[in-house]
C-alpha cells in the first residue's frame, strides 16, 4: 500500500487546484445566469397565423419564434426566416405574459431581418446594445430564444468565433443557432445584446434572389450568425420611414479572377445603373471606397455589401494605364434593383455563319463560298457579288440585310456593305458587335464605319430598341421559291436516340448547304403520325430557312412531364454538336402544354437557347420572368389563335417579358385550320423568318 | 459470456485501473465537495455501459448506451429494436462483458431496465433517488457511446453544453409522433446522435440529471433535437420495471374534458377548415348564442383560447375541447389589428345583466345588429351548414346536463 500513499501525497497540490477550478466553474455558471436575467426581459415570443406552408419545397416552421424589443415604444426586430410564410396575422407575447397584436413595419433583405411594431401603451424594456469595440473573438456568447417555453428563455452558451463575417454584416458564433432562437439575441456576459440571430448563407455574393431560409441548413452546426444590434439601431429610424431596406447594387461586372487576390477592375457597366450614371467605364480600376483603399474584389465587397440601396458611396477610380492613368473621384448612389436591360438595335442582319465552323466566320472564306451559294435566302446581289469576286474585302462583317426603318437604314447602310467599326472598336464577328453594343442603351448615339465598293463610309446613328416585327421575305432579298421547290421531295424522317435515355426524337434535316443550320425543337404530342404530318408541312420552311426540325417524344405516352426536362437538355446539347447548329438560331417551340414546356426549357437553358416560340401557351404559373441578361439574349415569339380565350393571359405574359427588356414578337393567326395539329403555311413561314432574323443587331 | 477465469482476470485489471485512478479513492476529504470537471467526467463514464444487440442493417445501428442504476447490475436504457435479441451484450467501463436480461419496459417513455448477471454487488452506479434537478443555463455533460467511438474498456464519450430549455417534448420520428410528451431537458450539445440513446446527462459534479433519448426532430421546427428525459419523469416507472413489471400505457397527459365544450355550444362557426393551417376566422355567429351576446363578429380572427395561442382552426377546436361544457371560455380575437378579449358563457342564461365581463369596445351597439344579419342569411343559404348543427349540439348538451340536477332554464 505504499504505492497508494505515494499517490495521495503527490495529489495534494492538484487537489487545491481542482478546488480553484471548481470555484471558477461555479462563478462562470453564475455569471451566465446573471447575464440571461438581464437580457431575457427584452426577448419576446412571436406567433404567426396563416400564410403558406412551403417555400421552394422546404416545409416552413410552424411553431412559435423569437423576437427582440429594441425600443420602449414597441419596435421589435426578428429574423426574416420567421416570416417566410408571409403570415396574415402576428401575435407577440411580451415577457410579462401579455399578448399583443403586431404588424410588420418593414423587411431588411440585406441583413435578413424583419421590423415589427406592437401596439402598446406601456413602456417596453428595450435591449441594451453591446458596443462593437467590446466584442472580440473568444468572448463568451449566449444565445437566447423563446420558442420552447414562453415563460423561460432557451439558452445556448459558446463564444464569439469571428467578427465582420458575411462581408462585414455579421458576428459569427459557435453557440447553437436554429429556428429555436432565430430572431433572438446573442448576448455578452454583461447581458448586453451583441446581435440578432439569423440564418445566413455563407459567401454567396452572386445570389440575386435573397432567400430568407438560406443558411438555415447550417443550424446547430457550430457556425451561427448574428447581425450587430448597433448596426440595426443605426438605421432604425430610416427603416421605419422607408419600410423596406434593400441591398444596394452598383450595376457592374468585375473582371474574373480569385476575389481574394484579384484587383477590382470593371468588366462591364450595366446601362442606366448607378455606376453608369456616375460615369464609370469598362476597364476602370476601383481604388478606394469612402476613403478606404481597395486592393481586391473582396475588399470592395466589404465596403459595399453592408450598405443599403439609397446610400451614397465616394468611389475613387483609376482610368487608363501608365503615364496616362488618372484618378477619378465619383459619387455613386446604390440602387435597389437595376433597370431592365434593353437590347440596343442598329438594324443589321449579318451573313449567316458558315457551315461547320459557326464561331469563327472568316470573311475570306465566306467570300469564297458566296458564288457556290445555292440556297434561296442567300441570293447574292450583283453589287456584292462584284465585291466578293475581287477578293480584297477581308475585313469587317458582311451585312446580309438592313432592317427597314432601323437606325442603320436611316444612316444609309445597305445590304452588301461591310461593317468595319462600331465606335472605335474593330468588328469582324457578330460576337464583337454584340459585345460593343451591349454596353450601350437604346437612344445612345455612336459612330460607325463601313466599307462599300472599296470606300470607307463614316456614319452617325442613334440606337433603337430591338424590333418586334418579323422581317418580310422581300427584306431578306427575293426568295427563290422555284429553287426551294427543287429541293422538296418526300421528307425523310430519321430517328435520334440518346444513350441511356428511353425517349426518342425524330428529325428532318435540310439538304447540306454553305451556312450552319438553325435548330427548331418542336415539343408536340409525341405521336409518330403527327411527326410525319409535321415533316410534310415544315419541309419547305426547313429548306428555305435552313432549319433542322427536331421532334422529341416524351417518356410517358400521356404527355410531357418535368422528368423529361433532363432528356431535353441533353438532346439540345447533342443536337448542337451533331448538326453544327448555328448557336444564334436554337429555338424551342410547342403548342399548348408543349409551349409551356418550351418556356420552362428556355428559361432554364438560357446559355444555349436563343428563342422560344409558344403557340397558344401562357407562361406556366410556376415560372417567373427572370431578369434580362445582355449576354444571353432570348427572343420570345407568342403565336396566338384569333379569338382564343387564352389571348388576354398570353398578352399579359408577353408584356411582362417586354417590361423586363426581352425582345418579344407576337403573331396572331386565324383559327380556321381546326384539327390540324400544327400551324398554317403563312405562320410557319413567318416563324422560319423569325428564326432567320434572330442574330440581328 | 465471460468464463470465470476471464472474469477474474478482468476484475484484477479493473482493480488495477481503479487503483491507478486516484480520484476514485475516498482519502481526500478537503476537496471532496469541489471535484474537478475531469473527475466528474471520469466518475460518470464508469456508470455508463455500452449495449450491443440487433440491427446493423440499412442505417439502423446495432448499439446504444445504458446507465448502471444499482450496485447489483440493473441497467436503464431506451427501449428500441437493439434490444430485440436473445444475446444482448453489455460492456462495462472496465471492459467486462455480460449478456443481459430485460426485466421490464415502459412503452410511453420508451425505456427498459436490464439486469446483468453480476456476482459482485459493488458496481459504480447512479442513484436515481438522489438525483438533483437542473435549471436552464446550467452546464451539463452528455456521457454516452455515441457513434460507438469507444469499445471494450475505453471510456465512453463526453460532450459539454448547457441546459437550453426545459420544455414538453413535441417531437416526431419520421412521421410518427413520439409517445412521451412530458418535460425534457433540451441541451446545446450534439448529444443525441446514433448510439447515444440511453446515455447519461449529468451536471458538472457528475450527478445524474436525465437519460439521453432517441434521435427525434422537433415537430415545430423540423430541426433535430438534443434532449434528455429528467430523472423525476421516470424514477417511479423504473421502480416498477425493476420489479419485473411492464408499465402500462398511462400517458393521459392531455387534459381532455369529460364533457367537452364545443364551438357550437358558444355559437361560433369557423371558416371551412381546408388547409393544415387554415387561419381560424369566424365565419358566422349563431343568433342568441354566447358568442353573439359577447359581441363576436364574422371575420374576427380567433387567436387565443384560455391564453393559449391558436394558429389554426384545428387548434381552436382542440383548445375549446379542453374546457368542460359548463365552463366559461376566455378567447381573444384580432379585429382590425386590435387584440380584443371576450369571456363566453356557454350557458344560455337569459340574464337581464349582460355585464358578463364583456370587453369589446362597442359591443352594446354593434354586435346585436351584426349577429342578426348573419343569422338571417346563413341558415337560408346553407340549410345543412354548421349553424343548424351547432344548434343541435347545444340542445343535446342541455338535455344531457339537465339530468345531473343543474337548474337551468329550459325553453
């Protein structure tokens, strides 16, 4: 037993240490309880009544939630998550047990908060904010909620993990944060409120739609966020006045690169956006915001993200390089949303890209091909034929047609001219022309340079908006119907099947020609006899306008379902490479339900699809019109049967697209051809020409 | 089963283990009251056992945790599929392994008491009778073999946190509501993960506070819960299980009335309940009913019954049903953004004194007119809608209750 004795002797000093530690544990425990006592009087329970059950497939919490009293007059702040269901009525249970009706004063979609007002004649115990300077990582942090038990707050204890998270908007903590305490306070050991607990999705600068439930999947994970109360109090008067506070936008794109190491250089400026109004230009380097030096894109976000729409920023830019570089001081007022992008229009229809090599249209090759051109719509005028023959015109972009009444028409550009420059930018592809024009707005005026018969012309034009009409056949150059007739015969339908997919697609291919064909995907009823009929009817248009007609069939004979979407997306990819489709002429179309599916497909596949043609199909109710994007131009063609009962609905949808800046076109067809599944000849021809004109600019 | 020789060996080893652990010795009186966190963890770990049984397929773990509750080898754990085997293995902190028998189960709390065939009677154990209660904010330890991290004589895992809340358990597993609805300790440690059920929740002195439950999601938020059932909620049940009894399902926890009050009794017709959360708007008020006399109106939103929030039609029906048919019922409605409280008197007393706690601001003038108007319209338009049913119900009630001798004016 000498062994044991030895241990006892050794342990004597440890014993007193343990005692001290235990005493410290008790003191800490007492301090936490005292802090909770101080803060808990400002924590209320909130009940909501009515509203939706689900948001984007996620079932919304139905239980009581938490809020924090921030003024004696009854202002209460809570997490936007708690109001995602958009309740019809709100009840607040004050800490003294009284129930009060409350109304939403406003939302803050930058910090994911909601401000409530309860009707009260009593002075309410407002939370005391903790000074930001006193909050440091490692400090005790206690999260309070009132969802479990109205009589007693719930408590989770941890530390402050980090400051200035979410680009300077939130404190990070390791306490358990979840729907049980969203809207409740994160307090310090003195019982002062450091912040309001909210779910926030980490690092998602590009997310356009602010989803109030984003980040809630990280509940109880050791990563929680709280919006500093001092930041909320700083804007609360304005919040009450303006009701809703929004994230502030500049309206610029940045040159791509690692955001933590790449300098913020403006890649493009959204027309009419705050940055455009302040005079920013592509190529400008952002040097400082409100006097704070900016080295990286992340630095820039830290300066802009905490601000709201309506805030003014003093931004210093550096423009130009080397000795010519100059500093420019600007003042920019952040906007809630960017004005819809309106595609500017010059009035030029470029030559169709050459077959098999659609991206790089080399003018020399195009010229060589011209004499061999045997398609109807590419008939060559004498004048341009002469130019092609001399073989000297290798620069610029060949003009196939001029839109009647367009700025180009007014300025005197003609078919056969070659466009050399827009502004001072050399142009020899459609891509370059669009890139140049997308930085402009309708109404802007600019200078063009073109070449005609060896002479350079300088023209001044004022840009218009993309037109709504479809070009007449005559505007495209007289179509040689006889030639088309010569190509017609028995249409040969072929079948395309994708590996591992049960669906099949039938297609009709135009005869090989000099220019890349367009693609018309028709989402029909999927019956093969219809495909035969379709092929017979569409053959002329397909030959004349060089279109591949692709008619996929749904997996389920009952019709199209959402499950077919993946198949269609893959089919489009396959078709694009299989036939070397001209990327500016990929169109999905359909009638009725097929048209609605075409909308769904087009709005999801905007990188690929350039046009959607819907026959008697309103926009599906589940779809919203997304923001227009200059780089993913999507043209909308609505074909409506005369006196269709759906007409008012369809026109309303079309207006929505037009308001958002999309190029929309409407065709009203006469409804006499009953029983015929597809369109009448005139409408088919118009649809073909619409596709033919999709690369206009 | 351990062979006798093995057991002797393991006894010897465990004696060594104890000897090498000074804090287990009782020879340090000055600091006995203030033990360190380390001591508390070690002390609790010795009283927690690893349980191995059925399972092991399709995401069902074949292990859980239990706690020793007697020196003779009684083990408390959760009742689960893991126990559905004849070869239920229990491994003590010192590594000894036994095959346990099930003495009794409590299907409401989903608990089971096992007995280990031990011959010594000096096992370290939690004393249920001497277990303290915890408060919200108290620092706690969850001690269990979660994720089966520990094997053999390895001590089980300890997690620290605080008691977040003490609240009735409102939880579900999949689509099934949990059987137990009593109070639980909600903790802010990730305590209830696979294998943790049956583990101990102890305070920083190592004293047992509760038993960690199975993995459940909150019905209110859908979030996973971390919780333990407090000792006082199961101490009586454990006693009967130890005596080999299977506890009968006596979970009459919802205070249902014997002769429940209905909305018809007070003359309220809610809007048709078509959604899970149909807001409880009053569709119409039956003429001459308690609701009409109190001044309730169509389109009032009925948000509180007896102070309990009622966010849906179903919640109103449930809350009203907890009152007896002869009880007054206190309700609050939202009307034009104002919260107004009323007390409804189920009995149709033709009293000349209408001052039965009416609190509506302008009841006297407006209410009678409106309820009249409602009554003229409703029965005519919808002959078999609720108003007439409601009348029937209240007539029934009158008949029924007049037999128990209450004097009330009939007709």
